C-alpha cells in the first residue's frame, strides 16, 4: 500500500477525546521519532500539554482498539513524553492576530478560564483574568497533589498567559459583572469552577477533625501543615477521595481507609489511581457509609452501616440500601468527606442557574442568560474532567470572539502533513504495553515526589509502535490485525 492510497478516518480514540486531539497522528509522529511534529499536533487543540500528560483521565484509552487484545496504547504517557520534548517549533506556524481593541474579562484561572483567555488573546483581544486567589491555576493548583502534577510543569505552562499579554489580577474576586462592564469590558467569561466540598449531612460532622476533602486538599497542596493523626478515614470513591487518602498518607498517617458505599465496579475514580492507592497500603472498604460521628478520648468515633445494592438510581448505578442492624464503629483521628463538589455562583452576578447550582449556558455557544456573559467548565458541567474544562474554554473563546466581531475560528494548523509509511500500518508488534517506572512505596509515603517517572525515548517509540493506526484506510492493518487475534474489527 502506498502513501497516496491512505485515506484517514476518525479513530475511536479521537471520538472519545473531549478536545478531538488527533491522537493517531501524534502517536505516529512519535513512532517515527519526529517529536517536534508530535507536540505540534497536540498543541493544535491542547494549550496545556504537560499538565494534560500528567492528570488527564485518558477517556481515549477506554476506546483504544488495542485494548481488545491486551492493553490500550498509553496515550496519556506519550503526550507527557512529547510535552517534555517541546522545541517550540510550532510557534512559527501559530496564529496571533494584532490587537483589535476589544476587551474581555475572564473570571477564574482554572483550566476553562486559562483556555478561554489563551485563545482570546491569540485572537487579538485585550484580556484580563480576575482570580480570587493569590495564584493562578484554580483547582489545578489546589486540587491536584504534587505527586501527580509537578508544580514546575504547571507554572511553566500557566506562564504562557503573560507571554501572550494577558493582564493578571490576583486576589481579585468578582461578584458583579456590572462592575466589569462598567470598567469597559465588552464580554465576560465565568470560569468559577466547583470548589466547595459537599457535606456528609450526618450528626457530628461539625466536630474538630472532620473536613471536606476539597478543603483538605487545598490546604495541603498550598503547603499548610495539617496534623492528620495516625488514623484517617476518607468517605467517597472518586478521584478527590483517592487524592485525599494518598495525601493523608504523605502527611504522616499510618492507617488510611477509604469508605465507599458501593462496590469496586461502581467506583468513579480512575482505575490506575485506585490501583496506586492500594499499592500504597490504603484500605478500601466497600458497601459501607457513615451515619454518625462523635468525639471521645481525643479521637473521633465514626458509626457506619453496611450497604447492599438495590435498583439503579438517577446516576444509572445501583442504589446503595442500608442493611438494618449492621452498624459498626471505627475510631479515627481525621475524617474527610469526598462525596461531591458544589458550585458557588454569587447571586449578584445576575445570571440563571440550574437547580443544582450550576450556570445555565447554551450548549453550543456557552452564552448565559445575560448578554455578553459566557460561562464554562465545572460551573456549567458540574465536576468534570480537565480535558472537558479545556474544551469548554476553547468553545467559549470562539463564541466570545464572534460576539466581539471576529470570525469565531480558533482552529490552527501547527503540524506538518502526516506522511504514513507502509510499514507504519503493516508492522504492528505483539508486544505488551510498556510499563512506566515508578518510585518505590517507601519513597511515596515519605514525600510528595512524582510517582510515575515517565517514558524514556526508546520506551516512547516502542509504545507508539503498538498503535493499530485506526485512522488509516479501512482495509489496512487494524482490521487485519484484530481479525488475526479473533477480536473483530468493529
């Protein structure tokens, strides 16, 4: 098969990516050793590739056809690898329109706010970010522990805003968009996030030693000393619960237990993060939930009840039903609630919110009920993924550009054409997924050092070659290779 015969298709991994990153293209460039083209491909849709390479939930890997045979291609790890190889050559192809005099305000500097400001600035608008905290990043800084996201990577990529001429106003909470319009801003983006933890709604949760996990992580990630004590219980089964449990261990706890009211099959946390938690010696107790907290002899006593699964609830998961008479007690020093996050939209903002407290925004434009005000990220979606938040920021930037008189097009072609070689499609190795080296369990529990050490160049190329090239001509290797394995092609 010649290069000219290849007709590219939309691969399953691309369809699963909230940003539509051309995954087979950048993985293919890595396999060819062309890292400059690979990072340029990622950059076409992701302005924070290093952050993404460390913390993305990699929904794309769930749809990778290679996973039908052994394990999916390590798409996130490959993105992380090329982010470290960035030679900035893509900048020669990027589009930066001259300043047009239109002013836009972005409230919040989390992933949605960052992306919105980034693209608006590249489109030639005068952009100001208003951030309530004394630092940029939102939940990227307060919600993601350093053992998952090194702060040097975060700081380096956030610094792009200043390079683009974005004005940063820290320690500047916004409670009224009227004030912003009064200051001459012609469009406003609200990226307020979902930064408040939900309460357990049980007796005793106001006691010292009981906290929501979001607040706990925020304090820990900002370096505050938190005396957690030797025994910690975390209630919940999501990624926040996992991060809180792993953080408590690093703060000196010796006995950490996660209490989850459903089974492992229903846990919403990333499978790899769950595995990391258990590797670090954290216990997960399933089918149990707390009902009461009291204090005695300087400790917290938590009464919990066993659960059984009933009919599906609104989430589609089996509803946990308490088993009468199954109560039991556990003594702990710290109790952390990680059962959800809430949005706080000041009433003075004057926009319509849903019954869940999220902002009501048009699905296509992200315009709110207030003319000139747009919103996106967790404050619209509810607690979602990093990639989804970035995608919302991109969409809002395009809509705001059109509102301000632009063409509303933020697409860029930063990478060269992908020249597929016949052997790239016909020679797919049967090798297993390349393992990512990690620091030891002892090193994990005694520091906040990065756990996963990433791929070497040789490992990245080897892993990239495992891609089945599902974007290529229908009669190419994906169908033949899967058929040979007896897994089917569709």
